[in-house]
């Protein structure tokens, strides 16, 4: 059976992975400025990348949410051309960022024996979208700040019931 | 630099295709095709073979819809014209077991995302030298 990972430890690994990814890909610092329990229902940002974090004994989500202006400004610098709307390039880039950040966090967690599986990210677009409607566990939201503005990262992980353990 | 070499970049995310093609262009490579998923890559590889102009180098993501990077790799290794073609896995799947699996299946090298532009340039330089893809 895989080792059980506490929610705080997941958030720690994801937080490190966020900054590492931003530094590598954009040469931009993304520093965590706050971390609280998420008690609301709707995400306040405009576009989110979502990936399932799944292991034998637990399952959850990693969600990276960006305001439109912040992500457009960041990607304008990255691609060297202006973005002002959430077009397919911007949205897919959010998905890739989520994919890479999960990969970085997963590598460290799996080296410690947690055996998180691969996942393909999804993207949701639209102000105040719902993501956690069917999740009943604790959700952590971390606020990050960059020179282009802030964004949010949500993590949640809930132990599976014995009858739901993954094969 | 042998500018005539033909390169295929496979990734379902435009961001990574952009990073790779930009780095390749900065090395002087201009003949670069892109594929957005594994099946498209397999079709392009097959079409290039039929046209008598196969690819000389492939960069491929692992986790993709339609066909995975491993399936693209397996396809290459059973095709006579691609059995020895340098195939570089470019992926966020960084655990040692994934690297080992890719190498055992026939990948020649592995690039882990995220990669800085500087590290990518060094890696590409090493790959081009190793496989003698520079001008004769």
C-alpha cells in the first residue's frame, strides 16, 4: 500500500513546484504569499488548469487558477507577442503549466513512496467557475504573487474508503 | 550546422512545441514539423517515409491523447527507416522508472520539463554532437 500523504505536505510540494516551474520556464518568481482553507464554492479567477492527483489510498485535485490579465501578460512575455484574450493558446498554456507543475511535485512525492499516477490536465474557462462541487474533503488555497500579478493554487487530497482503493 | 536535417516535434501543448522549435531555430535548424498528438506524429512519420524523406530527429512528449509518446517510439523502432533515428522523450514524467522505461523501449535521451532555455540549448548541443547531426 502506498504511503499516506498529509494535505499540508501536498501543498508544500506543490508550492515548491510552482516556483521552480515559473523560474525555469519564465524566469519569473512565483512566491506563495498566503495559505488558507478554501471554504467558498466558486473560484475567483478566469481560467484554471485542473489535474487529478490519484494514488492507491487517496485522490484529489490540483488546480491552478489565473486572472485573465495576469496570464495574458505573462504569456505575452513568454511568446513574444501580445495576448489580450483567453484564446486557445492561452488556455492550452494554462493546461501545460498545470501539467508541468504536477510533474515536478509528483516526482518528489513519488520518490518518497507516494505513487501518484500520471494525469492529463483539463482546462476550465469562465469567471467564477466551479471545480470542487463533488469534493467533500478539505481544500487548501495558496495565493502566489509574481511581477505580473497574483494567481491561486488549490490542492485537495482525500483518503479513499477501503472499497474505493485503486487497483 | 546541417540545416537540412528534418526534425519532428510532438507535444499536445503548443507551449512546449514553441520552446523546442525556438531553441532548434536558434541552433540554425529550419526544417521543423510539429504534431499535436501521437497519432498525428505517427501519420507524419509514415508519410515522410513514403515520400522518401524521413525525419532525422524526433522530440516527443509522453502523455498525449490519441497515441502516447511510448506508442510513437514503438512505432519508430519497428520501422526500418526510423529504427536508429534519434528519439528524444520530452516530458514532465521525471521519475527514474519512467526514464528507464523510455530508454529500454528505445529512446536515446530524455528531457525533463520544466527546462530552462539555457539547459535546453546545452542538451540539444549534446544530442546534435552525439548523433553527428552537425554539418560534415
